[in-house]
C-alpha cells in the first residue's frame, strides 16, 4: 500500500494552478507561434531558469545509476517533446476545453499502469477520489465545448487523434518518471532539468528534418515582443515551475494520484475568470465542488 505525507499532493495542485495560468497565455500566443516552435521556446526558457536555480542552490547531480538518468531522459522525450507538442496541436484543432476533456483519460490510465508496472496499490477511498476529481473536472470542461474554430470532420478527427496521443504520452511519461525515482536517488530539480534537456534535443532535431517548412513570425515589432514576452512568462510559470513541481509530485506520491491532481487545472481557471469579472455558472461551481471533494479524498486516503 502506498503511503504519502501530502507533500506530493500539494506540489501537484500547485503545478496544476500554474498550468492553468500558462494554458490561458499559451492560448493567446498559440495563435502566432506554431506548436512545435512554442514547445521549443518554452523549454529553452525553462532550462535557463533551471540552470540558474542549480547554480544558485549549488545542488549537484546526485550519484545515480545510469538507468535512472536514461529513464528520466526517455520520460522527457515522450512526455514533453511528443506529448506537449501533441497537446498544443490538439488545442489548435479542438480548443482547450475538449482537449482537457480528453486529457482526463490520463489519470485512470496512469493509475492502472502504476498498479501493473510499479505495483502501487491504492485504497478504495483513493480510487473514489480519482473518480470524483475526474468527474468534477470533466463537468467543468463540458459546460461549453464549442471552442473549435473549424467544426469539419477532418479537423475533429485530427484534434481527437492529437488529444489521445497527448493523453497516452502523458501517461507513459509519468510512469517512466516515477519508475526512475524508484530506481535511484534523484532530486526533483535535476529530474526536471534532465527531462527538459532531452526533450529539447529531440525538438531541435525534429525542426531540422528535411522538407519541414519554417514558419516565421510575421508580426509588427511591438506585437512581436509582446508575444515573445508573454510566451516566456507562460514558460516560467508552466514549464520551469510547473515541471519542477510535477516531478516533486511524482517523486512523493503514487503515480495515479499525482496524475489526477495534475489534471485539475480547469478548476483553477474558475477563480481566475471570477477575478476578471466573468460570470461563472452554477454548473461550473458544482463541478469545482465535486473535484474538491475528490481531492479531499485523495489527501485523506
């Protein structure tokens, strides 16, 4: 039976809150920057901040087995270079709500995979918490599902395909990362840096593939820098801090619980909407309450 002290759960919720902020900003800059380039840019910004953090803290790379480092790098390639690119591409086809709805498949898949590959056994209350949290998030997301600018069957199926790929790679990346923490001593900071570093190398190689058409940013000078600064701030929140906290969550709690709490970003969008004066329906509030009950079960299970 997996025992936790709440540290991983808190880290997962903090990461989800930061991803909520970042997702709103990525939705804005994604209109000007293609998914592959945006994924590369946010990774570069996060790596710079992670390296500065390592230098400031003086935290050296732990003496770990080569297998641990390999697993973290593999997790980054699958979960970040493939998964995040698929996620950003799916948003362009379906809009954020439908993509996040597809993403709610990831926690259940991760919990089942954790039982099979990591031998992580969860209590019945934890499974109930996972179910309620997913239902609450799904209830919030499905309030309006007409985000896509193009409702043609081609765009729909392409978006679903990218969304499913993002959910599957999310699951695989989480499981591999959790496995890495169980096979050696590795800090969350270095885990985040190794994952991002490996992912960026793949993204750079991907962009240099022959016959890829480069898309330059054709924007006025002032708007260009507004887009770049917004993307960098989103990367600071969602990639630098978000992935660091994500790795902390995966290290200190079961994979299924971490994955569930990391998918709660939509419920953090509700208070953000209220702060800027948007009307929030009773349906959305009900979804948040259901998700919070599920989160409570995960904390006290």
